[in-house]
C-alpha cells in the first residue's frame, strides 16, 4: 500500500439517551444490565418502557455475564474504518443465560475456535478513553 | 369492490441496466416510466396514482414533480428491498377501492455509478444511538447479518455451502440468457466456494451484484385494461410482514423470515397453495435469502431448503423455475430489487421471458425481502381472473 498510514480511528461508541444511559453507564463500570419484568420475570434487552411480552413494569437487574453463541460470522471484508484495520474479526449473537440476545465481538480467540453453542463470558474492554463495552470471550480462555 | 375494478398489472418495464454512468437516478425513473406506459398502451395523462420509494423522504412527491404528474393518490411505504411488492399491493387495493384508477409505480437507482463498490458490504457510519446502538458497535455488515442467518441454518439443519452455491450457479445459468445481465459467464459450485470469503460462511459469489437500474409497472382496473394491448396480469394475493428493523439481535429466529407470515396470508388471499406456482421470483440479496424464502413460503419444510435447491430444481427447466432473469446474484441489484421481481413475473406470465420462458406459466410469486432479513412482501400474480 502506497497510501500514507493514517492514525487509527477509534471504534464507534454509543450515544446514550435517557432510556439507554443506565445500560451504557453500567457497562462503563463493568456491569452488564438487563431489564426484568417485575410481574412475570421475563428478561429483555434493548431497554423499553415496559415488558415486551406482558406490558408489565420493568426494572434493571445485573446479568451474570454468561452466555452461549447463537450464531457468529467472521467478517473478512469491511471498508469502514476502524473495522477494516481489525479484519478478520468475529461478530456474534450471544444468548445471555437470563434470555436476552446481544450482538458482540468474540475477542482474544482464533476465529476457527468459535462455534454455535459455545459458552462465552463477558469482558468489558475500553474502546476509547472513558468508554467500556461488553465484549465476550470463549469460556475457559 | 365494484364490478370491473379488480386490480391488474397492465404494463411493466425495466430501465437500461446494469451500468448507467451517464444517467441520474431521476432519468432512470423516467425511462422506466415511459417504457412501462408504452407497454401498457397508456400515457402520463392516464395516471392518477403514483408510488415510489427511495432514500429520501417525500420522494414520491419529488418524483411526481419531476415526472410532471398530478396524482391524487400517493404511496411511498418504505419496506426496504420489499417495498415495491408492498407498493403494488397498496396500488391494487387503491384502484379496487376506487381511490384512483391507474397507478404508476417506478424505481430508479444509480447506486453503482454514484457510490461504486465502497458500498460493497454495507458497513455503517458512526454515532450509534437509541435501540440501533446495540447492533452498531461491532463492525457487523449487511453481508454479516445474512451470514449470521446462514450459519444458524447450517447449525440447525446441516445446510451446506455447496447447497447455497447451487442457488448462485442457477442464477448465473439464467443470466447467461439475459443480454443485460451484469455477469453472464457460467460458474460452478467450485467457483462459488473458491471465491473470496466476505463474511463467513458467505463468499463473494453468495452475494448480489451492485448495479444501476430501475423499473416500473402500471396497475389499473380490469375494466380499464380491457382495451389495452397486453393481456392483463391479475393481482391474486398480496401480504407483507416484518420481524425486526436493522437489529438482527431482535430477530426472534434467524432461520425464519417475515415470509413465513406474508406468504401464508398472500396464498390464503389468492386461494392458492405453493403447489399452484409455476415460477418464483424471489429476492436474492444473498443465496441464503432464497433458501429461507423457499422454506418460509412453503415450497418445502423448514430446514429442507438445502436439499430442495439441489439438482437444478430452481433452473428454468426445473420444477420451480426461480429468478429467470438471472436475479440480483448475477443480473442486476440496484439496492431495492423488488421491482425487477414483478417485471420478470409479469413477463413470464405473458410468455415474454425469452430463452428462460416457463411453458404455460399461469401463476407466479414475487417475494421481496428488505433490510437485514427484516421485511417480507409476497405478491401472487396470475393470468386468470381469481
């Protein structure tokens, strides 16, 4: 590449709003939150004003951080910075043991070691100063 | 509905495609509109309803100004790639209800010339907020979303990359007969599996092409169509549904698309079953899109799509000729391909499909899929009055 090297571009960070700020603020503190229906216990993400099943009231609760891989892909082409500098990387949907499904990256692994159904656990990594996000690791790694 | 107001498609056309460096997207709309009206034996003066959708709001109003139309019925429902099936459904219901008599539906895009291949994997910009932020932080791509579905389908049902590749090979077989198709050289399953990996398990040749192009159709009443030149194509059934917006993490089951709801509704509306369908025009953004749609529309059971597409079943000379123009995988994909599905379905039903004509085709399904496997819209079209 003859193109002069550009400084690394930071990863995108969430712009919290009144509804999502508790989730992103907790992530910054290393805690993974979800919403629990106080009427029948259903857990959900992303946050909404009410339970999406029974429309009952919800409250925040801390998740265990344990999950299993529902599906994953190894991204091998993405022209968008900074991700083009991170290729290849694993994008996954993981099912928290409490129920909600999250998109994340499974990091610190060989892409070939990821499998549907694999157990994973959360780790909060700083992506830019003052912003930590919930990434996942293969359990046992 | 009043007698004679049953909705029919009286004219269809595609614009030039797939590479239009000297045209604006507005010119593509205009060219497609003029051709579809000529095909219908009508003029702009006959149009009192108009529908389109694009990337900007008030697009139908903008295009009405550009085309110098003064309709009194409009629609620009944005259902992503499935939009044009929805617009034709709405147009059909509008003419049947008497809200207007003749609706022009147009589509135009110069995605390839304007943006080039940088759009290739549908990467996203920064500043993620609200619900969308939950999926926007991880470098997922449009291809990646469909790859997540493909991987899950493989896990649950043992579907293979070879089976997905069969779909791409069949579309290329059809594209070879389409002089306008973007890619026409034959490919093999081996070629698909050997092409560059974009988002595992989807290879480059599992992905649609990026094109310029557009199309148009004219929806009117059976009575109005009676003295028009082309045989009317009846809108037998139509329905649409969604599972999620752009967050694939919100899709309840990544192996079940909105077609599982829109399909049965449309077939019930038409009083038909999948066994009645002579040719299928299915949105093929990716090979997995076709496989999931076949299952969800009921052409085979859930999980049976891999075996179903083997052995050339989707070829023009197979049991369910599918995407007989070469599809988005090989012929043309300007971003919202739904209009091309309708045009090809109508051409098949009129016997105008050339080398890939399905003998005596009487019923066609056109099914659009939009977003990140988010939306689905089914149209059942036929040569005979329902």
